[in-house]
C-alpha cells in the first residue's frame, strides 16, 4: 500500500525500531530560542553531556527581544537573564546563535526557512509549538517540551509515539481578498481546536498548490491551533524555487540529488489517510475570530454569534465566557466592532508578502484616529527587504509604528502589550485570554483585514475601502 | 541520574493533603533558568512560619518526606520535583500522588512510594514521637522499613529497572549510540547543516 508524505518522512528517519517501544527518530534540524532552552542546557551541564550535533543546531533570540531601542540594555530583568543565558549557553556548547542586533536575528520560524535550513523531507524540532510552520516545505516539524529539547541536544534523536494522518483537501480558487490566513482560520473553525489531535495534517488540493511558500507557512503555522501534531504540504516546484540559492540550500550535484529525493516525497495515490476533510476554496470569505480560542471564528460579514445557538453545552459555555471576556454582544455585526490597536507581525504573518499586502492597502491612506498600529517584521532580513521596497515609509506615513524584528505583540513577553480591555486586530495566531497583555482582547485576522481595520477603526476588509477615495500623500 | 537502590534517612512528616505544585514551588520561581537552586523555594509560603515542620531543628538533614494524600496536584511543573531534590529529599511517601507529578518524579530519580494511608499514619506517629527514627526505602526489595513497620509497595518493572540503574531518557537512548552513529553515517550530503556558510 502507498504511503503518505508524513509516513515517508517518518520512515526515512527511524534510527531504531523495537517491538513495544516508540520509534527512535533522527532529528535533522534543532531550532532553539531563549525561553525553552535554559533548563535543557543546564540539564546537560549537570550530567556532563555535550551537544551531539552542533552542526544541526541553531539559536535565535525572539520572544523577549524589545522592538524599540534595541541598542540599550533590556529593561525587564527576567527577559535580560533569559537572553544572556542563551548567549552564554550557545558560547559554552558551541551552538550557532543570532542575537539581537545580528542581521540573521528574528522569529525562529521565520529565520529557519529564510536561511534555507528548512528543507523538504527533513525532521525539524524546536521547543515551541509553532514549529509546525516548517511543514510548509514537506518537513515533519513539531514543537517539543524542555526535557525533549535536552534529549535532542544530547542525542540528536527523539523517541516518538506514532501519529495518525488527516488529509485536508482544499479545491478551487481563493476569491480576491481571501488569503491563506482566512483559509486556515476557516479550517480550524470547521474541525475545532481539538479536531487535529493526534494527527499530522496534510494540506492538499488545487488551492494549496497555487499558494506561495509564505502563504503555505501561514497555513502550517496554525496547524497546532487545531490541536495537530504537525501540518505538512508536499514539496513541489514552488518549494524548490523558494529554496534555490538560499544560504543553506544544497548546491550543484547535491541540489540535483536533493530535488530528485524531494520529488519522491508526495503522498502516493493509493495511500490511505486516517481521516479526511474537504474545503471548497471558492466559498471562502475573509475570516475573523470573535472569541478566545482560534476555533471561535466567523466570516467577517457575519454577526457575533449567540451562545444559545450552540448545541454542544461545552461550546455554549465557552462562547458565553468568550463574549464576556471579549466585551461583545451577541448579534453585533463583526464589521461594527471597533478596535484600539492593530498588530501586523508574528511567525504567522510577519513575512515580506504579509508586509507588502498590508502596505498595499495603507499606501496613501491614514489609520483611523485613536488606533495604534504596530508593524513588526518577523526577522531582520524581512525588515531590510521591506525598507528596500520603501514599505516602512508607507507604514509610518499612514501613522503606524515600524518596529524592530521579534515576536513582539504576538505574546506579551516583551514591552509590546495591550492594556486591560484594549481590543486588537492581530495577524498572530492565538487569541487566548491575556495573550497580548493582561485583559487584552484579540481578533485574529489576515494582514489585509488588519490594514483595512486600521484605516476604518473597525473590523473591515479591503473591499470596504473601495468606496473611499484614497487620501493623496 | 543517580542510581537508586536503597535509601535510609530521617523523615519529615507533612500532615497535609492535596499539596499542589504551586505550594511545593510557587510560580514566581519558574523564571529561573537552571535546574538547581530551587531549595529555598520549596514550600516557600509555609516556611515563613517558624513552626512549620521543615523549619524545626530536629528535621534538618532529613531526606524522606512522608506526605498526606493527593500530593503534587495542580500544574505540571517539573520544578516541583527539582525543588524537593535540591532540598535533599530522596524519596516521598504518600497514599496517593497526582499522576503527572509522579511521572515527573520517577523520570528525575525522585522515588515516590505509594503506601496505604494507615501505614502513612504509623510512619507519622513514629517519626513525630522520635525525630531521630530512620526510614529505609528499599527499591530492590520494594519495601519500606522502619521500627515496627515493614510495608511492601508496587512499582512498574520498567520504571524500577531504570531507577536501579540510574537511567534517564537520555541514557537509555544513548545505549543505542551505535544505531545513531550508523544512521548518521548514511545521511546524504545534501541534508542541511547550520554551520555558518563560508
Ligand atoms: S511570533 Fe508568536 S507564535 Fe511565533 S514564535 Fe513568536 S511568540 Fe510564538
């Protein structure tokens, strides 16, 4: 019987298989950041162990890094200690690191792909749940806990329990103004935040194949929000074109051998998935979340739902609590929900295409009075590219703040936070209570919706702007 | 991880039930970046009271904690285990542990022993009457012994083998080092490496 993409990558990494034991899998790429690695390094130190493969390990600083005044000492002592500890550990154990101020610094899931380190058919881990991002290349990529980080550092392997496979087939064409972010929010709303539990999701179908690599990363990034172990997309010419010429992509004969191998990875026609979901791309519209988990979303044209309309009692209670926290009335059109802040950035939507999309809408326009907008590139490279294209000028001219690269307002670990009760349209991936700052309220949106929302001051799509005359710059 | 075969030491009687991990090690200690140095955070709130059992002079140097039922409930923080170990505890006895705490403790080499509540009561009475009384936790014989008490306990064979041999997850994997090396030798040259490109 044929095998799926995920099964092929898994099989190619089995170091040891024994009856009644989990498979021991080899890890091709181990990404580190400052939050989940300190105790792992300390564990190595206590046991007198080394990092087995420093040549398959790389660290960046992202979660705690400030996005302003990056040349000054970091004010928050906890953040400072975490960053200093990572630097010390990297030096002591010989791990490559990209610190604040370095041209390759940025959010770990933006940096890996842009360096060409994330490649098809590899296994990628990081002590971070959004490691699923790398699955966009046809890599088997998943987040791990701190003791597993230590295990990978010491052995370059992980004992892993088997997974199930789920095909998410998206056929058709995404309508104008509908993005990968809208698609993944719609998928999560359909299967639920636990719908992917125990599965590796494979996104397939014509709509997926026509997406750029950056859009594919947005989709795979949020697989974890459906509870999945990982998300994957079969590598194809789009993948190879993206990789070719990147600093760590193979060259010459190695490139040819790699591409030949990569072409064998796609799911066989006679392979069977454990579960299947079908989505019609043509029917999708911009999607936003109204609640406090990524599954609580609806088309932008809909109203805030009424908890009583949920049949499942648990969902009903969850919706009641969410509306209370979000300060929303059932029945309010989502388009009438006004915001205090807009955040464009994160490992979900902090890449150059995302910034271009937002800038395209803001060009010649002004953000609404009383709205604060932060644009935070996912990496220094993204920032440099944006500056070269003049996007930073577009943002600042529109009244937005252009910041330094990092996780920023995706989670309140650095100074970029919402105040209690503040409402934000955010291109990030989690709308949990307090995620963007204590008491902050998050609506997950695409970069396009974020930009249109900033201009109008309420949740909106670019189409809502068409009747407005662009202000001459 | 240290081997655990048998341990004999004085005990601390902790007559409280439902001791959760936040009481074992409060959340603000989680900001630390090491696995050691948590001893001062152990039961931090209770230790502000000088009569708290851990503060009593006669309990200094004790290494066996005899706790009440439902020990280690709440958040799954591994720091709770580290705090107990950093303080000097080698074993914890209770009639019931929270599952995650128990899993974490056995992974880290802290032996958690389940005994019937009446046996726990007898151990409490014994060590309260005589603070110098010693308790032996014998993993080989799967037995707890103290004056007037001999009680056997259950422990999964695999877990016991790991503790007896001092094997943590990493050491177990490293027993297959030859397999890892063999796998590495066959990896194609086109696979990515993080070393800075020249
Ligand atoms: S951008 Fe957000 S989701 Fe991504 S790694 Fe940073 S904190 Fe996590």
